[in-house]
């Protein structure tokens, strides 16, 4: 193989590696502080190599100047962060739904520090997040994610990333979609807790001697736990439909680029 062609192949592979390496830094499980950096880099290098063999058969037209190539590398880094952002939005929506429940059920003040995320997490928010992560791997949704990422190379080849102002409205729509998903997941239990508050208010009016604040807090906690137990079998299919939005959003973004 000629030296020029060899360098061109490795230049394309390095662009792919930068795209997927930055993506791995944002993806759930990989973005945990306990995940070794060598694991992230090794997985990104292996995935980039497989995608390179499957999707990039010939070297593409790459920038000849070093400064232009450095800009292409930076564009790949930003694209990897954007792709990881879209995936993270779905998991953030699920955690936001749990935080809504914590706020309504009285668990908002019981947040604890999670060293994996280097921040405060609430009980229901962490439960929803971990449950979603388990369902994500059990239902093989990560396979569809990696298929969508491999197809992204055909839609946006290495070195062909072009950012423009038309990308801003879709990202705003993706963020609005996150809030919508969070409200849809939390709405049933929020409605039950609302009627629980309404019942406690009526009891406080009819039986003033009863300390509603002392009775209401454990009651709402028990009602929230029992409600989650009831809707848990119906939550799994909903999460599977939400996972399908990840692949859809990724393809929408890649077509816009």
C-alpha cells in the first residue's frame, strides 16, 4: 500500500475515532466516573475500527492543510458530543420524571450525593434512571443505537460535518421532547398524589384535631411506592417506545447535517 494511501486511511480512521470517543464520554454507563478511561478509549477504538471496515471502503477527500484537518477533528468532536447529548436527553427525561415524583411525594429534601455522577440525586430519580438503564440493555436497545451510529457514517462521512443555523430549531425541539417525556412518565402518579393531597385537605377541614402534616408525609410516600408498583409492568413497553426515539432523533440530526 502506498504511503499516501496509508496516511489517508489512518486520517479517516482518526476522524471516526474522535467522533465516537467523545460520544462514549457522554453515553450512559460510560459517563460514570467509575468507568475506567481505558475502557472508554478501547471501546471507541474498536467500534471505530469496525465501522471503518464496514462503511468506509476508500479514503475520502480530506483537507490537505494541517489547520483544515484540525478544524475537521474539532467538528467531529462537536458532532460526537451532539450525538451523545441526544442519547443523554432520553435518560435525563426519565430522571426528571422521577424528580417530579420526589418533589410531589416529599422526597425532594432527601437527595444524596452519588459519586458516580458527582452530584446530588433523588431517590425516585435514581430509581427511574437505573431501571431505564437496565431495560435499555435487556431489550437490546443498545444494538439499535450502535446501528444508528454506524449508519451515521454513511449520512455524514468523516470530515464532512457542516454546522449551520438550521440545527438550532431541532435541538430546541429535542429539549422540548425531553420535558414532554418526563411529564408523560410522571403524570399518572402525579395525578394520584394530587388527589391524595386533595383528600388530606378535606380531612384537615373536617377533622381539625388530626395532624395532617404528620400523617400526610408517610401516607404520600406509601401511595407513591404502591402506585409505582402498580404501573411498573406497563412502564417497560413505554420505555421501549421511548428508546425508539433515540434512533429516530439521531437519524434526523444526521440528515440535517
